[in-house]
C-alpha cells in the first residue's frame, strides 16, 4: 500500500462528511487522480472544490498541486525508475521496456502540466519575444536539449548563442547585454558549469530563464523565470529519459508560441529555405 493512501485510510475518521467523500473517491480511483483537475474530483465526489482543498490540508498537504505531486512520487518504483541502475537486475523483455518508457514519458508530460506555472510561462514568452539575443546552455543530458532549442530559435531570426563547451560558452555570454536572455537547463539545478554561466550572464544584466525540476535548487533561486517539471529521476541513472522529454516539451512550447508572435516576419524566409531544401534533395 502506498503511504499516501495509507495516510488517507488512517485519517478517515478525522474527515468531515464532505472530506470523506473525497477520500473514498481518491481510494477508489487512485490511478485517475493524477490526470484530474480539482474540478473533476469535486464533481465526481459530489462536493465543492473547497472541500477538496480541505481534504488535502487534513492529510498534511498544503495544496491540490502538491497532493498530485505527492501521488506521483509514490508510484511503483519499477515504473518510475526505469533508467535507474536497478534496471540491470530487471528481467523485462525489450517490448516490456518499450511499454514502460512510453508510460513514463506520457506520465511526465501529464505531470509537467501540473508543475508548470502558467504565469511564469507567459513571463518567459514576453522576455523571449522582446529579446535580441538568446543564449542556451545545458550540460550532460540537458546539452542536446539546449542545442535543439538553439536550432529552433535561430530559424525565427534571433541571434542565438550555444556551445556544449563551458569555456566557449563563457566567451559567448560576454556578448550579452541588458534585455538579452539566457535559458539555462539543468534537471538537478545544481550543475556547477550551468550555475557559473548563469552568474556570469547576470553580470551583463541578462534575464535568466531556468528549465529545471520543481525542487528548490541554486538554479531555481538564481532564475528570473522558473519553468519547472517534476523530477522522477535518481542521481544514479543510466541516462536522462523523463527529464529530457519534459525539457523538450517546454522548449517546443516556447518555440511555437514565439513563432505565433513573430511568424509574419519570418514566414517568407521559412518558405525560401524550404524551397531551397527541396531543390537540393538527392
């Protein structure tokens, strides 16, 4: 039995009548809660949204968002930690691994919807659409995502800066000015190279957008805008899986919304590039 459910069962007598309805609904429909809104649960349990919030506080959790994240962290360890070193002891077939990877990727995207702050997302879009230069930096598993972001935004006509080399990146960051942006990617938010680049960029009055996990970290504290996703992955892992999917999803969102804003200015250039690509196909 998962501890969050055990807590609910142990406190069942402490709940008010309305809270007990919420508790019973959660116990009976645990697998659906993570993809539900507070309105969904209130309607299905036939209570008010305020009752759902009181239920969360009764079990010691301050908000509905925190409640959903608590449920996520208590999922089956074999499912959530598919890229942990424990995988070496698993007897899953290739297709079983495929199913688990698919599940955790879908799950990550659903839970990113819960952890991503809408106001922070809008703030990020505002900064990006008015920037002259955008720098992207990440190391390790976050490096390829930063490279992908750089590729996307350069097509929108932005002057972009990116390097996987720390020392080269410092030279690029020195070109930033007030109003420019550094988008820093780090799941842990503790990667030394990323933090050093961030602190160097702030010397030139660059705005910092962090794409990182929801847990408080040095990067989280340094950032002007925080675009967060749940961190399902352990330190000892065979590779970045869920975190990479979350990062790419956020980058794609920033890219598409920015395209909607500046698209009329670049659509002809997009078309010219497309026609040239078609001519050069072999």
